[in-house]
């Protein structure tokens, strides 16, 4: 009976029994599971954000952004994190970058840094800026002053996350997890954008600062299929490695060598998840466990 009672209490905490809050768009995250909208200051479009807010969430609570994969299934990613981490002090925010408003890898995985033709865009048009905008909107809506946020992304979401870390040094990010990205923008080397930064010196300068960020390159040890669905097969991507595991290992290795050569502290970590492939639910569990064990976190 006690186990049933605990499970029911957890469901009620997150609004799992009733889902009526998930129909209309609110202007701030409702208590429990819900969805709200944030109007894009640059375009006027409303970004849908799937959320889970504890009833007693306050200024000391953790804020966690969760970034979906290529299927744009933000609601499923939010729910996967809730199943992985039952912390009663975490506000979970899963923005939905729709294919209509953020088309292709340029619109989402590359953070809007370039347009569909590969031409650079002004920073105020980047998709990345919406993270801070959502965060500010939550602070205003809840009447709180929050210190910062963590983020977790898997697959295309991991591409978004690692590039956010590289290109947004001013963000109030505290810890990031990039899980099983299909390909990367390398922080050093001769590759041109989007595979590297040899032709984008302004982004390379920002990336150098990113070594001081707390980024976990989170890799499933079984994510090693060179013909996996949605895995980019361009010559530049294949040059990074045959599969997601190999590409992640090389991305981290290049950053480690570059930081050492330049005398910079690298606060990134390489975290391998045994017996797990391209599974966002299992990778969310791994990231949640790392956060729980993190003595420097804000639990």
C-alpha cells in the first residue's frame, strides 16, 4: 500500500492524473504538467513550451531545459525526464521547435546561426536566443529571481545543446548534457562551418570561452550503428567518425587537445553510458543520475 501511495502522490505532484492544463496555452508554466507559450520578441511567433512545475517551486529550485530530437516531440522528452528524475524542486521546460517555424537543421540543430542557404544570420535572429527569452519569461511570470538553468538534449537536441554552449558564453547556463549527437561543430581544426569554425573567427572566439562551461558529452556505448536512421552521411560528417559514439569521442578529444595546447581549463566531461544505444529515455536517466551525484550542483 505504501508503494501505491507514493506513486499516486508523485503523479498528483506533476499533474499526471489530470491533463486538462495541457489544452490551452497559458502565459506561464502552470502547476503540474502543462504547456505555455512565449512570444518570440523578434518574429512575434509563439513558442510552445511543455512544462512540469512542482506546486511548491520557488527561487531555490532547479530549472532544467530539455531539447527534443529530430521528431520535434518535446512533450515526450518532458515526460521522459520526469520519469528519470523525480526531484520535487525541478521546473522542467521543453521548448517545441516546430518544423514549420524552425525548418531543417539550420533552423533547429544549428540554432539559427545560418539561414537555409548557409548564410550567417544576425544574433537577434538566432534560435538560441529563445532559451534566455523563455527563462526571463518564466522569471517574470512566476515573480522569481532565478540563478540559472541546466539543459539536456538528445540527438538533434544534443546538437542544439553543444552549439549553444559553444556560441552563447553570456547565457546563464550552469550545466549542460549533450547526449548522442549525430554530428558536431568542432571547436578546433581546419573544418569549415557548420562542421568546424575555421571560417568563423567570431564563433571561434566564443567557443574558446566555452571550455570553462560545464558540458557533459554523454554517449551511449551501443550507439555505434554507422547506418542508423537520421545519421548524417555527408563526407564531412563521416570524417568525424563512422557513427555517433565515434563522433562524440572525437569531438571531446579534439576539444581536450586544443584546450591543453592553449593552456585553457577544460571543464567538460566525457560520460559513457554502458549498454545503451540511441535511446533518449535511457540517456535522460543517465543525465539525471549524474546531476544527482554532482556535489557542485544545486540539489
